[in-house]
């Protein structure tokens, strides 16, 4: 049964309009761990134990609804330092093969020095968690973002609300630049104004959540109408030229120079591929064929499953079409149901998370043509799985004009009522 202490806030991808995740939040403000701790005067370790238990309950509550949207849950930096072992209870759930995203916020009771926090987050990632930094620009400096290389960076509501102001807008752009270099998409929180959402999108924010996009809900689902409304709002947004995207022969101010400029320096390799990564559907490498079949049945949007070892390194890839074809054949289920799913797997097509997009496209086009549509499995320098990049998303990025130029206009979905 779902825990009535929690509500669910959909997180939307502004590039596609789709739901990228759902954040589990306290239904009542006085249930927030920080509020409870402040009222009782607890120390950091006791706060961490309470926060860890609350986070585990929040994830269990979301899973009790039986949805397939990736789960995001807040944890304080205190918890990462003092009670991270308790968070293991979120992993290994057979009903949810997508690891939760831990949104790590500022410490509640004590400082969280980067020299202790960064290794602790790396350990959580080795266990299989995805990591987000909540409150970037205020709670965590650029050096932490660069060192952690999180899966997402979240902006605080007051920064998002001031994106149209000169000073706050500069702070937002600074966070975006650091995050882009680290390959992490940036999410806006607490968005309640269409004008500011447009400003955030133009600035480069990729994800958003807040009252404008549905706000907190009783179930971990999004309103289907939100995607159409979002695409309709952002489809006609003009994209101003930026210093990196001005047309040849025109300065960033729009003035044609009267004297030849120096030869342009070589263009940078571009943002790393991990900025396009989505949560991977994973199973342990000793899972059996029937388990893989059930996961594919429960997650029709997934193109495949990544098999990982105990260190969360990818060791195999189960393509949906090929696996289901094997299992659907004559005697297929009888032959494969209790056998290791690894016997049905292909080697994963891995790509380092720091790889530029154009190189990732080359990797996607290379090799066996029969596997040309398999997801690319994004791995960290230590070999752990960081997500997957659908090849279709690489193609979409390849045909988009450069940033700052005209963009194709996505057609809003039209809902016909009787």
C-alpha cells in the first residue's frame, strides 16, 4: 500500500516534452526531515538515519503504485556521509530495474566537505545509484559539480525565478556552463511562470518541474495533456545567436567586421555524450530468461536491458526484439525461461561518458548492421554503467541545427474530444 506521507512531482524533458522522472516529496511541509530535525535539535548522525529511512520509504511508496517512470528522491549530504549503507535497501528491487536517482541536497546539521562527499557519492554510484546535485549554485560549487559529474544538476526555485534578471541570470548561465562541461543536464525546479520557463529553455535548461508543469500529484504519473501544452509553448521560441553560434563573418554583436579576423581556432569537440543518457534498465548478470521477459513486458518503452556485474559494470545487452523473438519461438519459453539471460545477450556497445557526440555517432554506425539500433551503454572511467543513449536520440541531435540557429518546430499534440 502506498504511503500517504508522500506526493509526486513529474519532471519533464523540455527537449521532447516527455516525462523524464518523478520526484517523491513530503505531502506536508512539516514532515520534511529538515523541519523535524530543526524542531528536535538532533545531531548529524541521527538526522542521517531519519533521512535514510524516509528516503527508502519514499521509493517504496512510489513503487507501490506500479508505475514505470524513473524515481527521484531527496537525500541530505549528511545521509551520504553518515548513513549511505541504509540506502542500499532501494536497490535490487525486482519490480523496478531502474535505479533511483538520489538528489543530494545541502547538509542539514553539519558541513559536508568536498574531500569527503565526492568519494562517498562515487561509492553510491558504484552500487548502482544515479546521482543528482540539488541546489547547485548555492549548496554546491562548480568544483563539486566537475568532480562528481552528476546525472543531473538541479537549480533552486529562486534562481529559476530570477533567470530574466541580469544578476541571477548570470549565475544560472555559470551553472549551465559548468554542467555542460561535465556532461550533466540541468533541471529547473519550482517553475510556475511560462515566461520564465521559456527563458530557462533558451538559456539551455533541459528539464523542468513545478506548478506550471503539474506540480505535486497523488500518484507518480504526469498529466498526459502537459506534453502537448509544453511543446506548444516552446515550439515558437526564438533562439538568439550566441557568441559560439554567430554566422560566419558576423561578430557576436551582429556587426560585420571591416578587417579580416584571425583564423578561427578549431571548434571544440562538443558536449559529452552522457548529456543524452537516460536511465538504463538493468538486471544482474545471473538473472534468468523469464525475469528478463517480465521486465521487458512491464517496460514497453525500453529498447533493451543492460546486464551488469556486482560492480555495476555492463557485461551484456538484451535487445528487446531479439530476445522476445527467441522466447516466442516454438518451445522458446520452455528452453529459455530458467536459463541465464546472459546466454541470450550480446556484448554491450559501450561508450565512455566523456565521448563527444559526433564520435558517439560514429560508434553507433560502426560494427554489425543488425545491431545498428541497439542502445549505446554509457560507462564511467571506472567502467560502471551510467545509462544508455538511444541511437534515435543521436540521430535527432545530428539533424538539429547548431545551437542558436533556427530549430525544427515540434508539432503540438492535438487532443480531439467527442
